[in-house]
C-alpha cells in the first residue's frame, strides 16, 4: 500500500482524493492545506491526518505526494518532495515562469525521483483510442490536426488575473495534446485572439477567444480553437486528418438518446464541464501513477512535457503580441 500526502483540498484535490482512496494500492495518509477547516474535513472523510508541509515531507511512511494546491506553490513543493525522496504527482502547471520550471526540474533530475505532470486529457479513453489508431497506421501520415476546446462559461475576472492568461491556463492542455497526438514537437507557433465574451476579461489583460496554429517538422499542422464560452456545455473535440483518412473524437454527451420527430431531431448537449467529461481520464491517470510507483512503467507525462507545454504557451503569447509566427526553442 502506498501512502500519499495530498496537498490542496479544493476542487481538483477532492477529485484526486476520491481516486486515491478508491484505488486498492493507495491511501491518503496526510492532508496539507492552509485552510485548516477544509483540511480537517477531508482528512476525517478518508481517515487521514492533517499535517504541515514539513511534517509530510519528513514522514518516512509517506511514499508519494499529490500536489493540487495553488499554482504558485507547485514548484516549491516539487523541490521539497524531490529532496525528501518522494515520488511526485503534480497538477499542471509546474509554474507560470519558464525559468522557475527549469530550475525546479533540475532539482527533480538530481534527486532521481519519479514525477508525473497532470495533463489528464492524455488519459481520456476517446483520445487514447484516437492516438492508438493513428500509431497503428490507420490514416497514414498525419497532415492536419484540429483541437476544439470551449468552456461552458467564462471564469470570473479575479481568476483571470492570477491564472497566467488563457494560453498558460486553458490552451496549455491543448498544446500538450497536440504534441502527444502528433508525436513530435512544433517548430513554430502562430496565435490570434480577441476578447469577445466578457469585457472584464479584457480589462484584466487577457483574451477569451484564441486560435493557435502549430507547424511540425514533418510538415503537418495543428489548429487549436479555444473559447471561454460555448453556451451548450463543455466542447471537447479532436479531428486528425491523414494521407489515408481521418480520425475523429467527438463530444461526450449527457446521454445518447436522440429524439427524431416530424418537425426536428434533437440530441443531448455535451457534458457540462471537465469534472464530468474527464472523470474516466482522472481515474486512468491515477492508475498510471500507481504503475509508476510500482516500477512497471515510466511517467507518460514527465516534467519535460510540462516544460514544453509552457514553452508553447509562451510562444503563443509572444505571437499574439508581435502579430508574427514565433519559432519554438526550449
């Protein structure tokens, strides 16, 4: 049984808490959060102990950490866990500063511990099947990839101010997926965007709609379409076109019943948000981390993958501001 220290008991922390507790080989031993009342509630729910950061890191019975705390704490906690010899699962991003990410990953590399970055969409059954079919040669050589990702409604402006902006906060998932699916790193990024949904987002210095084009060494291209608002649910689709055909992963809907009548035909909307849409992905992601802990496999999404996603997000921001395509370099 692997004992896990859970850092952060907010929304995403609670998602991981369920999966840690449900897995037969893991249990929550410690909960760490400055919000002591929430930490106590979660610890009581799972038979865990509320600890300080120092207590958790120094406890020899804790085998791994699950970092779901505020973004600005991630790099420090990763470094402390690495120095303590504990395996690391960390929600994205590692940090909003590329220099800080590089410094943090140097500590991880020196320690020799395993680290998995939580880009959960890699573990979605629909997207995994698409990638496996592509790798099997089903559609030949990849030519164009289109990733559509739209949130049901925009976040509050206060969140936007601390999120790092749409490219680092939202598009970063899709930038990682583009690398994952294509199996190569882009050589250039071109981004366009506008504030079309909520003027408060623009006043906070961000945009709420974006289109990003990635060019790959093979000549293939990827287009990412992002919006902070759909109005009809969580819009998550991928289309990969190749020399021998196309692979398409559509939205997961609230249900599969369709109503066909004389006047019209109606189907259910996409599932509401990421908690519903990616439930199975989070379960599969934690199973993968357990496999890493057992030495059965290497992390599918390493610290370098987390760094590269931020590199692409930074390039997208540079392109938006300069109105030019930006070359990609680590």
